[in-house]
């Protein structure tokens, strides 16, 4: 009689253990999916950072060009006021 009780307790403990293992495995699958999503987002962030660096370089180049153009415009506007300037308006 005692043997049946021991066997019953062992079978019940084994069933509980199997249920706990399946529960943990299901949670691990969910964690794995979440980890893959995070890796994809990390890759997206890395790509966006590279694109932002390229864009920053382009903006810096455009800013340098704008400064050069402004300097040229200042030279052009400055020459208009002088009578012998390169860009002076000659009165006929």
C-alpha cells in the first residue's frame, strides 16, 4: 500500500515537473521572438545612424558651399559701388 502512495507521489511530481518545463519553454520562445525583434531594431538603428552621418556630411558640404557663395555675393555687391569696380554700372 505504501508503495502505491510513493509511486503516486512520484508520478504527480513528474507531471508537475513536465508542466513547469513546458511553461518555461513557452516563455523562452517568447523571449527568443523578443530578442530577434530587438536585433532587427538594433540593425535599423545602426543603418539610420550611418544614414544620418552621411546626411550630416552632405549638410556640412552644402554649408561650406553656401558660405563661399555668400562671400562671392559680397564681392559682387561690393564692386557695384566703386566707379571703376568690376561690376560697376557704367552710365552712358
